[in-house]
C-alpha cells in the first residue's frame, strides 16, 4: 500500500521543502521506492533533488488547470536513489478555486503511481489554497515543520484549525502526525520555551524529534542534492534519520510502511 505524507504549513520559510527533500531521500536510501510531488510552483523541492521540469512538459499543476497528465512523461528520476519527482510548473498562476478536491488523491491511487511507489511525499505551497486542500485530501498523514519563535504557537493553532476542518469534511482518517521543530538551537532558551508551550498544548506525543540548525542543509540545497549525498555525516542528516526512524516505528505499528 502506498503511504502518502504531506508536509504542510501555510507559513513561508519554515523548512517544508527541506523536510520533504531530505525525508524523500532518506526513504530512498532505505530502498523504499518514493515519489516526491512538488505542489509548490516555486519548484524548490524538484531543484533540491536535481530535477527541473522541461519546458512545456506536463507537471502536477496540470491537474489543477483541468488538463490531463501523462505520468510516464511527467515522472523524472531524481539524483537520489529510488526517488522520482513529479515536478512543479513554475509558470503556474493559481488553481481554479472550484478544482476538484480529490484530483490529487485520484492521481496517486491510480496504478501508475500506487503500483510503483511505496511512499509519496507532498511538498506544499505556503498558502491555504486548493493545492493544500488537495494535498491533505490525498494524504494518509501530515506533519507541520515550524521554526520556534514568538508567533509559532499561534501559527500551530491556526494550522490545526485548517487541519481539523479538512479532516471533518474531506478526509476523516487523516493523521496529523505532529509538529516538527526545525532550525533549532537548544542553547537558545526561547527555542526551548516555544517548544515546551507547543508540547503542553498538543500533547508531547505530537512533538516530533527536532531538526537542528545546520548550514549544510542549506548548502546541499544550493548544490541541488539532498544532504545525505552532500554531507552524509552532518547534523541535519542525522536528525532526518532519527525522524524517519520515529515515523517508521510509529507508522509500522499501524501497518502503513
Ligand atoms: N535545519 C535547518 N538549518 C539551517 N537552515 C535551514 C534548515 N532548514 C531549512 N533551512 C533553510 O531555511 C530556508 C527555508 O527553508 P525551506 O525552503 O525548506 O522552507 P519552506 O517552508 O519550504 O519555504 P516556502 O514556504 O518558501 O516554500 C532555506 O534557505 C533552507 O535552506
Ligand atoms: Mg518550500
């Protein structure tokens, strides 16, 4: 069964793409056939895996413009082993507000993806828009990266409201795995205080193992490869491995992976 994980937060610059790229690469490193779908028309997730859609090639965004999508032509092998990318259309100007909330779910559950990939990772745009709703409607599980600063707890509350609205309308069995603190420096007291506040509010089980601040995650992105290929012994790579162990352990209990 294909397991679909959405990485989402409508706030910009909070580590969504870095998390999507490095988790996809880590799944691939564990020989799990993985597809990363880049729903953000900035196209950063594709870039982070060394993939750019060819001009005029069909992208995942064709779905939201009512076009048909030939998956054989659209899926591109990434620089990471066992990871393919369905790239973004960097000229995409916004989804039709009436687009079908289940378009992405249908695409992923069709044999061209479901029979080929064991895991699908969705990188989403920093917005509450039809693409985010499609991502959550297609996902088995979602996680939200956050940078711990003064307004993070409020951002998490807003995100949970969106999440529960979608869970009660289009996806009742959607699993909010939790909040992922990123760019953490544990010596900063304020970081610890924000994380503790979120843990109190959501329950400690909803707090995922954090990703520390690591410049090599940013550098690997500029080098167009996931960090496990660029700096395999870096802190960031270690942290994403610990996170993946945690996800697999918890999801394996439920028979998902
Ligand atoms: N743990 C980390 N340590 C250091 N830098 C990081 C870390 N995680 C992400 N970054 C850097 O922070 C910036 C924002 O990260 P990223 O692009 O992943 O966020 P995003 O949520 O996808 O942004 P957007 O909302 O624009 O899509 C990038 O320059 C990235 O390289
Ligand atoms: Mg991004």
